[in-house]
């Protein structure tokens, strides 16, 4: 699932990466097992770094990726100013106590013209409006929830330019989506058995589940 999520993110930010003058150095905040770092490295970023507080996530990474990951909470002072072409922060902004501090730190670390890309839940998306308080984004671990407007306001107030936000669809196997259905387990088990019998277990489906990607740029000096 982490691999497929990373593939989705790479697909949606390909246009932004293509606009960079240089694909030299990238940072991923909340990198998990570092799968995105590997994809960025394959895309042409010669230096990739990740920050991840979960030791369990880091231990699950292949040895190659472990050398790219710093264990702990993101701290601006761990990196040099004006040194990154791209900084990513996917499904992490909700867990940050003060997103403005993080966004300003990222701005300081980006080279002029560098790009900051985030993925977060959109609480004003159709599915989250329908689910209301039953939406999974209403979670004790989420210190923030965002809309496209509030994310735009955040990034603009921090000094970013060319801020653009778009809804994205996540692609996962049909079995994954089935497990998320709000049905009793007995019904989900029956559906999963039918899927297996029909040979559709590996069928991947893209669904908009209320996530959004924001892309913002640091001004050229």
C-alpha cells in the first residue's frame, strides 16, 4: 500500500518536477519506509534524504533506503539553508502542531525556485462532507484538518508563490477498497472470497477519497 501511494504521488507531481531547473536534492518529511526516496532517486534526484520518527517504519525499509533516512522529528537545523530543489510532506501536515512553522522552515531549506509538495486530507471534499464526524480524518492523531482554501492561505502567508492545489485519486487493489467498506465483517469476507474466485484480486482501482495535493514554489531571488 505504501508503494502504491508513492506511485500515486509521483504521478501527480511529475509536472512540477519537470519544471525544476535541477533535480539534484530532495527531502521527504515523514518518509515512512523511504519508498518515495527510491522513486525520486530513480527520477533523477542524486541526493535524497528522509525524516521519519517511527523506528518500526525505518526498520522495515531495505538497507539501501535506511542510509537515506534520519530517525526523529523534522528539524530545520539538521539541514543547510537553500539546499533542496524539492521537499515533500505527504499525509503528515495533519500531525504537525504548527504547520506554519514547518512551512516556513521548508521555505528556508529550499533553493530559490524550489518546490514544496504536500498531500493532505480535504475536509471539504464530497466524501468527507457525506461522512461528517464519521470521517476517518476526524482522528485524535490529527492535530489539524485542512481545506483547499486553508492550505492555500497557509502557504501564501508563509511566502510561497504559484500555489496550486488539486484533488487526487489513490490507486489501490480492489481488495484494499473492500476492506474499507462500512459493512459488517461477514459481508466483507464474502465479497473478498468472490473477488478471489473471479481472479480480480490484483485489479487496481483509482478512487478519490478526499485527498488533495498542494504544489508551491519559493521565489527566485
